[in-house]
C-alpha cells in the first residue's frame, strides 16, 4: 500500500514543479497574482480602519466639549440687543429774546449752576423796575387805608354822639319855640304885636326843622359798624392789590433771572444748536446735557427671564472697547415689553395672530471697570452676560 500511494503523493509535487518550472504558464500567473493580492490586502487592512477610529474619537470629543460647554454656560444668559443708557436733559429757555452771549462749547463738562447762555435782559429789567414802583404805590395806598380805618373807628362813634347832642339841642329849642308860640297866641292881641306873633310862628317852624335835621344826622351817624366795616374792606382790598403787585414783581424778577440760562445739573454739553444772535423761543431745546450716571439697558427675550432676578452679577463687554471689561448687577426688569410702549402698540385681538417672541428691557447698573479715559456715549452697543442663580 505504501508503494501504491507513493506515486500519488509525488504527483502534486511534480505538478507544482511543473507549474513553478513554467512561469509563463497560465496557471502559474494566476496563482502568483492571487498571492500578491492576499499580501496587499493583509498589508492594507490595518490602515483602512483608521478613518473609522478617528471619526469615533471626534464624536466622543464633540460630545465631551458640548457637555462641558453646556455645563459652563447653563447659568448664563446674554444678549447683543443692549446699549449704554443714561439721562439726557434738554435745556430750553423760559423766555423769548435775543441770545447775547454763549458761554459753553460742544462736549464741554459743566457743573450745576454754570451759565450757558444769556438772553437780552433789558425788557425784563424794565418790567422788574415797573413792578417795584407798583409795589410801592400799593404799599402807600394800603398805609393810607389803614390810617383811615383807625380814624373811622374813633370818629364814627364821636359823630354819633355829636349828632345825638345836636338832636337834644334841637328838641330843646323846639320846646322853647312851642312855648313862645303858645304864649304869643294865648295873650290878648293888644298885649302883643303881629310881629311878635309872626316871629313865634317862624321860630316854631325853624325849631321843628332843626329837630328833623338832627334826627337825620343821628340816623346817618348811627351807622358806626357799617362805616368801620367799609374802612376795613378798603384795607383788605388794598392788601390784595399789594399782594398782586408783589406777585407781579416776583414774576418780573423770575423772568429777569430766566434771561440767564444755567445748567440744571452736572454733565457734558451735547447737541448744542444755539448761537449768539439767535432768537430764543420758550420751550425750544437749545442744549442737551448728558449726566455722568450711565447704565445698561438690555433687551432680553422673554424666554430668558425665567431665572433672572435683581441683584444678579453681570459681565459687560463693550463693542467699541474690546479690551474694556465692566461688571454690574441687574437692577430691575421693566414691567412691559418694548412693543407695548411703542408709538403704535400691537393689537393682537384684530386679524390673524402670529406669536412673536417679545423683548423686555432690563436695567443693569454698572458697578466697576469704568475708565475715565474711555467715555461711554449713550447708545453704545454692549453685550451683557447675566449669571443666573
């Protein structure tokens, strides 16, 4: 059996030798090409897995970075719809007139009470002088009326007493005249004369007239309270006229003071639109003064206000000064959206409704980081970041 199998075992060897001994044969070329492909496949197989590994690593790094970013910014809310805000006082003259002096320049810092412009004061000075004269006249008239009142309080009762005395005297004369009349008419005609009778008649009539006149004077003099009250009313009237004259004097003095327009508070002169020789009109703004106190007005979306509260810390970046870093805190949240206080508020109850995310103004007070060499004009764009609690 071994001998029989020996040729069989040698055939593959001979065939392989024949194949290898015939490199130009078709079978040899196929076997060689297959071996080369297998070697190349094995050689390139580890390199083909590197893109997948790099992709997986990138995904993991992105997830880790995303989680880290969320963790670091989960308590932060920011907006780029924010700007520097402050108070700008519009200075307007209270009286009309020609501007005779201009004492400030653009962007100049002024203090409260500093003179800004002067208006021609001559008309106002004349009115002030006239009001002084009116006050003096009213004071003199009032003094005279007060003297008359004091006089009336004394003379009115005295006149009443005098009138009553004259009445008593007239009555006595009437009694005497009646007695003479009766005597002349009761005696014999031979014992008297017609002249005496006529004289007695005339005396009686005259005495009766004097009594009537005295009674009338008593009635007139008897109005003592009314006469005193009339004098008191005259005093009160002149006191009112004096107050009116003094008010006119004060008004004239105020108008004279308005001829000198002063700064209402500290700040920078901004938007000056007046020159010497201009005709100033009451209520027409001529200068704006920006106060040194500034803050940030940030218009956050309504979806950002859930955890925002007054007192929370705020980091502020200024677009105009990238290196400047300010810090502050939330002062208050306006009780109304920006659209609610616009000139034409939205009427959601009419027509079709489209929900729009509203923005709510939030006031942020600046606590530190200001640089005197870097001014913050009103309206300068900033980006506040609020740290939520």
